[in-house]
């Protein structure tokens, strides 16, 4: 996609300013309901609620602006907006499985995706096989005659393993299997899974699309037929659509997405280079680092990477990890990423102290997110925290 096309999508597509007094910023259509001039008009809308506005649980004009932009950025036919990313995953999966089906998922998926696979779907006889998604042979080996769905995260948000999206898509289409990817790490600016053959592309708009840590949102894109299928059942039944105000906040955040990703990318590189040379750092994981095991694949299917990187400390005990994280003054201890503020999240926060195993590298992981602060400001904070351990 050319920069001019991206600029048009972000700043103009779907915005009919003459309909709202030529205001530069779009209005918030903060309404639950829409009126009709005749019973016949209402009857026609009931026949296809996705064709227009009936009730904001379905479609809303403010949200529609964002729908059009996100579909275009993903090079998809259509889009649905959700209250959060977990809701988007849940609806997409539920719409494409039935009792007795089988799902293939990458190892250690997003926690609420795994909750769906492990707790909710087994009630209906739906099983999930978890695999190392770095090798297409693992997908082939996990196939069953009743496999109907494949769940991907490329990269994931801790250790950044990738899947060969084109190869997975080709395998899935051969066996009539629906594919879904969580593209939250890359956003449509850095990776476009749908042109590579993936059926459904999801991202948590809470993160980079919003960019200000002040709203939640989920985006799901794909063919119009797939979005219509979800809209007519799971979307309306679950009632997890995006509110007009949150859609407006995400539109506001989207305006600055290219500039924010450019700055965060540069800062991440500078911080990564500092950490790689620090004597107290044992490991640095980042998908576009030349030492990353899947660097060639990352370069092939990603246009960029930014924000998240994972480190381990030398002598990574729980006490040293805790001391490091709590000594940081400008990296906030928090989940998520994509906002203006830098964050730190230690894996051991989810591990009971008596279960921590210093010999298990995964227990030692510390995830850093570099926000919009100056790189030297963040490096100074990391330096003083590392000096304390």
C-alpha cells in the first residue's frame, strides 16, 4: 500500500463531512436507536440489519467510519468492531465451529483465547490441539478429519514466534479450514495477513489503534460473507459491539498511528541496542533483531516491528526480577501495550513464589514496552534500575 493510499484511508475514507456541517472531526452519533419514515422501510431493514442502522448494538454511523478504514487498511472486504479484542476472538471462533469440531492453535495463545479453547468450547465437544507454529509440518501433523479452525498469533506478544502465514493459509484452504490471526503486535501498517491468504484478521484496537490507553476496542476483518455470518448471529446475540464514543476515540487515535509507530520503532531499536550490550542482561528477544531465530521470515512477511521486546537478567531469580521491575521509575508495571506510556511486565507476576523455577527461562521473562518517551530518558531509567540489582 502506497503512503498516499494509507493517508487517504486514515484521514478521509468514510468521512462525508458535508453531512455534518463540514466539521473536520467526525461527530459522535451517541444514539441507541434510529427512526424510520414508514413501516415498510423498517420491514426492509429487519430483513438485513447489516444494510443500515436500526439499533446501535448493530451498526452506528460513527463506528461505520472506523469499520471502513480498518477494512481498507487490512485490504479486506469488510470489518466488524467489538468492545475489546477478546470479544472479537470469541465471536470469530464461535461462528465457525460446531459440536465435535477440532481446532489447531499455536502454543500459549492470548489468555482469553485459551480460556475459550480450554473451558468454554469443550462443553460442546470441541477440542483444541496446541502446536509449535514455527514449522508448517506441525500443522500438518495436527490435522484431523474434523479440523475446522486454525488460530494464529504472529508474532505472539512474549517470545515473538512467527508462523509462515502463506504456507498455513495454503494448507488450510486445501482442507477447507478457516484461519484467524491475532495481528495486534503488527497492526495493518506492519503486516497484512489477508493478502497472504488468512481468512480472518483480528487486532486489539485498545493498543496501537487507540494509542492513548483511554479506550478499549477490537477489530475483526475478512470477507463480507464472513462478517455477515458473524454479524447476523454471534455479533448481535452476544451484544459485544463497540460503543459510538469508543469508536470516536479510536478514530482520533488512528490519525496519528503512522507517526506513533515510526517514533516507537526508533526508540525500541535504541533501547534494544542498549540492553544487548549491558553486562547484566542475558537475553533480548525482538523479531527484527538479526539474532532472532526467525529473522528471515519476519523480514519476509512483516514491514516493521516496534514497542515490545523481552529480556532476561543474568542470575534471574524472582528476587532480582522483582527488584529490577520495582526500581524502574518511568516504566509502569502493567499489562497491555501500545499506549503513550512505557511499561514493564514480569512473567513471574503470574507465578506463585513457591512455583518459580529459576532454571526455567520462561519464568524469567521480563517484557518491556517502549512508548513515546525519549529513548535517552528510558535508557537512564533502565540503567539506574539495573544498577540496583
